[in-house]
């Protein structure tokens, strides 16, 4: 999935953190956790998006499946919301 960066007219930036770009080049960063991807008691993987008022996704058989679901949900639901300040 390509990294999407949204910049509003006031200069607020929102993206799902990735290492494709040196985000520090944009200025001072505020980075916050969007989710927790953890195994459950049966070894299946859960993506808990409660830090951004999202759902719990899963369970998934592989961690990579949970990470993919997390990225897709963030891109469709969280990333498109209006930025709050300079939040990354």
C-alpha cells in the first residue's frame, strides 16, 4: 500500500506513519499510536483500533493479515478525517 499524506489548507498533515519518507523533513512531528496488533489467547491476531475510536478487527490467523486489515481500515476511516493541528 502506498503511503498517503493529506495536507490541509492550514498546513495540518495526517498520514499513517511509514518509513518511505523522512517525515521530519515536514517539520515538527506529533506521532500517536493508532492501534495495537496483538495475539489473542489462541495465537490468533487482533487489530485493536480503539486509540482512534475504531473497532477491533479479527481474529486473523497471521499477524500480517491483521496489519493489512489495520492499514486498510485506517486508510478508509481515519486518514480521511480532517487533521487536528499537525498530527502525524
